[in-house]
């Protein structure tokens, strides 16, 4: 793999991570049912976000109530 291929792969992974986060934020903003939030949350967690990091991002991008909801879902689902 040459440098350009590695850069393209890194860019694609970064874009996918940002995309899944935006989908997650929108799911919370739209107050989708817990099962929908959990499905997207699983994808987000696979990206390696730590609980507190994720809670902070949600509080900043959505609101404190959504952050509390995510914390509760994480405690429920592990």
C-alpha cells in the first residue's frame, strides 16, 4: 500500500466515523425509539469511543437530556 492509498483509507475511515456520529446525533434529536438509538449506538461504540467521550459529544451536539438518555442506555445495554 503506498502513501496515497493509506491516506485515502484514513480519510474514508474518518468520514465514516463523522457520518455515523451525525446519524447518531440526529437519531437523538428526532427522539427516535430506544431500539433505533441503540442500533446506531452500537455502530458508534465499534468506532472505539469511550463512554465519557461519547457523553460529552452528545451533550455538546444535542443537549444534556440526550446525554443523560445515552448514559442510561449504555448502562442498560453494557
